[in-house]
């Protein structure tokens, strides 16, 4: 689609998994652009993000599919020294699944029904011009006008797995 994309986590996380002080300002500055794509995350900025979007692309995968993808991605990131993620961080040791209540696998399980409810709420409120719908990858390809999913829009970073969060799109209005 050729839209500027920044993985949301890169706004939020700094080195050593610290929360960047300027993350909210940085997200909103990115959204000031004429066109963009971003994951629909961040409790503190989600409503302001939603006000600016033209389309919400949501892959309503069954929880089992989402969990399988997150677990596989987490394991792949952890193999060897682990692959870099936002803020120059690497996936934590696998044992943290048992000790960290904020482990990505636990968060994904917890937030799956919450994100579904949020998307349905936005759809009911009809808060943007383009009506969203649950979609399979083929449906997203149709929405995106491409022959395949764009790695930035429909995947989380370079992992090749579909993001568990809806993605937001904004394009300039035809002049």
C-alpha cells in the first residue's frame, strides 16, 4: 500500500524494556501525517488515534490461531540470542512466562476478547468513514488493493506473523 508504517511498540519501548517518556507525543506526531498505518494499541492514545483513522483493518482470527502464532513467534525470537524487537530489546527468557504477568503470551490470551469488544464498539459507533469488518487475509488483500499482505500493515514487525491488534490506515482524500 505504500503507507508509512511504524510498529507501535517502537514508540512505546526504549532500551531495557523501559517505557519511553515521549511515546504518546511521538505517536500523535506520527498521526499528524497525511497518510500512515499503525497498530491500534496504547490505552492512553487509542481514542485520539481512532478519531484520525480512515479504515480499521481487523483480522478476527480465532483465539487458538492467534495464540499459536504468538507462541511460535516468541519461540523463534528466543532461539539463540533472540532477534531484536522494539527499543533494541530481545525477547526475554522463556522462563519469564511463569514469572512475568505481563509476558506477551499471557497478554495475548487476556486481550484477545478485549480487543474484539473494542473493535465491535467502534463499529457500532461508526466512528470513521470506512466501514470495517472482520476479514480473512483474502479480504484484507481486497481492502488493501494488493495481491498480498503488506508486511508493515498486516504483520507485526519482521516476524511475518499477523498482528493480534487491529491496524489503522489513513490516506489523503482524493483531491
